[in-house]
């Protein structure tokens, strides 16, 4: 349940839930029971024997209403994929290549009133029963369009990577706020305590601009931060037992540690932090084996691996990550974000230079894996419960950035994202940009509407889910609130 | 004013609980005792370095230092490793207050132990308990290295006698003389590491040092 908006809490004006975090998600005495929710208490099992079950701040919580989705996979196309060259077909641009026209744009090059048209170098075709236009960049994904809802009229507040990334991830253009995955875990808890509830997987070329700010828990406790998971080697930082320490040796150490800690706790039994910490070592021990199991792709069939593009060098990295994402969903991970692209310039979708070269590379890396993921989720019966989001922090402009070349500057006036699964209607397209794709003109949606939709499908009312901080009931969608995009809901 | 607060009987109370007071005021709103607390993120790092003798207390002031951040964390930067320097081991062993602050690249151990988000002012820190903390204290390169340094320190100060080594280790970690039971448990553990787990003497001592740096009594101040 969301935090009630309590005015009379007894701890520095904060709510009860924050107080519980302050004391380490425990409580300082049984006499507190009168203040606590009964559902919270039913999750406690404090015993002085030191074998207390770990009290997880990420323990499952009820959503506000029946959810359609129980997990989210956000496929983040970092750098800003061009909508004009991918899914937003602009026949009006045909024959206009090189022509200078009046069009208002705002990118890293500043505000401009006119520009030189760059026609898309790719062919567009209609696909599926719904007839969605898709460029040749995505031959595999094009076969999935009947399962996908396209949002062609997305808008955002900033055309600069840093702030736009922060907005797409946390709802604010300045850093310091919790990210979408943190909100989801805050609202719902996680289904599997042996794995993180918020996972981020990065591109091999590096992270995105602003780095860890893009997956930060902001002013929420560290329990809601993302955990970076690698698709090769030891998946999580510090998960691997150090070389030279065998399992039996570590086990012996942990047993001795517990013996010392038990003795220490006997005269401090009212401090449940101590019990929680004792339990957290057991959980850590378990995670050492359960997390690698989740990421072990060797147990997947050759067909499955090929379906995700693992058999081809260009798509194998992102493919591994998508396959890992499916496995994590199966194991109850709530929110997984996979970055396509990292670092700067052509290492991601940020096509300021050679448009064709840039998007050819990144589409080749992601097209097969994404199609594989959608189909795999469907055949395993996970698609209805798993919401997939695709997109970047903004789109790109119809006009060239420089006097020469095909590079497009950033465009937050209008861009395309898509959503699939998790109760989202397939084969639909909402919103429109103008004939050149320079700005959204019909059914304009903002990033906060996208966020509202994600929360809504997960069973959380975006206008009710709040966290008290800095004198305000903070919400992911902001104090003004935002409506989910109902046109794309099944 | 500091003197007035710190010499008051309230401030000097123990954190021991008693049933009557716990029933009447479980959250200690009226300060019938001192609140037991866990060391903060920076205090944990400083305490580890103080216990194993590595802490560079001599140098104060001056430019910030850069601790070692694992490559996989640096990888989250858009330019991995950018603007995070390399300090010498002596510099790196200075107090945590001297560690360079970069908002988008927080030392993982600090983050895990509730160092606040650097974009907001933080009136009171959270104190979470989560398995990433345990994993860090058990498996991290930092913990492993400092446990090794601790073991070397013990061998130098207490010679090769396991009883002396364990006694000194616990004395430094717990800041009190250990009981016979506690010493014996440690000595048996080191013996078992060698006889049952086939570890050599150095590895066995290092693992005991790791344990000493994971104890609740080390992390929690009465």
C-alpha cells in the first residue's frame, strides 16, 4: 500500500514507513506493535536465537488494484534513436532531400528556425495485420508489430542527453530523484528476495551520460537502488566468493560469525538491526549461488539462443542480456533495464555524424534479440505479465545538424517509443507528429504519461504512489500528476 | 555548547535496554537511553583501516584522495574511469572524509552503507540492512585486502602464537579484552580452516581477520 499521508507521525515529521527504514526495517520493541500495520507484523519473525528470517524492505506489498503486469523490461536505446528512420514513416519527405525549409527545432545546436532536410536512407514497409510502418532497420522486430503499441507523439522537456536521460529514468531533469525501477520496487516490493528487485545491464562500450544517476534511488533508501548485473562472469559486484576460499571455508566462517553475533545480541535483544544483520549474511550466502543460476545461459537450448541472436557476433551481447532479462522475469525480478548503446557518439544511437552507419550498427545489435525476447515471452506464457518498453531519451530532427552530412540533432518535441505485453494492446499506434516528424501534433504525450502507464499496468495508481521527502509527497509523475495512456490498454 | 551536551547525564547514558522502559517508550522519544547505532559508511571504512593499522592519520587537509573503485562500477560511467584518479596506497589510506566526492560515481561501499545521495541535503541518514552490505564486507576486494593487511599486522605484533593473534585481533576490533570463549572460538576456527578446509596458516589467519571485521560488535556502537 502507499504511504498514508500522516501528519501526526512521531519521528521528525516523517511517515511510519520511513521510521521503519531508519531502524533498519525492523522495530525496536514489541510494544510498537500497536503502531504498525498488521500485514507488516505478519512478515516479522524475530527470535533471539539469531536465526531470524531476514526482514526485507523489499518484501512483497499489495498493489493498489489488480495488476496486468508483474515485471517490466525497459529496453533503453541510449542516445536517442531517430523516429523518422525507424517507426515514424514520413512519405512527405520523399524527394525533399537537401531542401532547406522553415522548421523550428531545438537540439544541442540550439534553437533553429530552418534546416536542410535529410531524407531517410531506409525503406519503409507496412507489416502485420495492423499495417504498422517499420523501416528496414528492424526486419525481425517488424514481424512482432501486432503485439506492440506504438506511441508516435512522445515529448520530453530537454533535448540534452544528461537531463533527458534523468527525465526518462526518474521523471525529473535534475538528478536526485528515484528512478522508475525504484518506484516500482518501493510500491510493490520484490517477489524473490534472492535476487535484486531492480536490475540494470549496460552496454559493453560504457554507461550512459550521468552514469549511476540513471538508476539511483535518489532520496529513497539504498534498498531501492538498482543492481548492475553483468551478462558474463560474476553477475553482481562482490557476489563471487574470493579465490582461495572454498565453500566449506566460507560456511565455517559464517557459522562462527553467527556464534559471535548471537552472543553479542543476547544482551541487546531489543535491537532488531542486529538480528536483521545476522540474517542478511545468510541471504548473502544464498545469493552467491542463486544469482549466478539466474544468469547461466548455458542451460538454454541452442534454438533459444539463436532466436535471441546469440549466434551472431553483432547481436550476441545484447541478445545475452535480453535472454537474461527473460530469466530474471521468470525468477520474479520486478524491473530490468537493458541499455543499447553506451559511452558517447556512435557508440550509442546518437547519430550526429553518419546517420546510416550509426543506426545500421545499433539496429543490427538489437533487432533479432528484441524479436526473440517478445516471441520467447509469448511462448512461455510470460508476455501478458511482462511489460516491455522500448525507446530512448528523445528522437531526432528531420533536418541536418551541420552544413554537410546526414547527422540528425536531438529532438524532444516529438519522438516514438513502443510498449508491449503487460496488458498493452497489440497492433495499435497512437499519436502523430507533423509531416516531417519535427514535433508531436496529435495526442501529445509526455514522459510522465509513459511513466504513469508503466505504474498503472503494474497495479499502482501513479497519482497516489508517493514518498514523503523535503516537505512534499513526491511522485514519479510529479505533483501535477499524469494520466496513463489509456488508448493502448487492453 | 558541545561540552554542555556531552557532559550531560543524558548523553552519557548507556544503550542498554530494560523491559519497563521499553514498554513505556519503545522508540526512545524521551531519551531514557543512548540510541545504539551502526557505524556510518565512512566510519566503517575508517574503522577497518584503524583496526588493521593501515589508517594514515598523519596527513590532514590537502587535496582529495581516490579509493579504488572496481572496474565494473566505473563501467557505468559514459567514459569509464573518467575523472576518478589514482592515489598512492598511503594517500588512499587516509580518512574517508578525504575521499573525492563525485555525485555520479559513489564508492560502492559508501553507497551500500547508506551514504546519502549527493544531490539532496540529508538531515538524517537511513540505516538499512541489506545483503549487498554483507557481500561487500565478505567478498569485496577492499575487505579481502584489508583482512590480509590485518593478518600481517597481527603476525608482526603478536608473533606466531594463534592465541595471541586472535586475542589481539578481537581486542582491536571490539575495543575491549575478549573473553576466553571468544578467543577459543577463534583459535578453533583457525585450526579448522587448516585441518578441515585445507587452508594454509596465512589464509586461515586472514579469514579470521575477515571475520573480525564483520562482527556486529565491530559495526554497532553501544
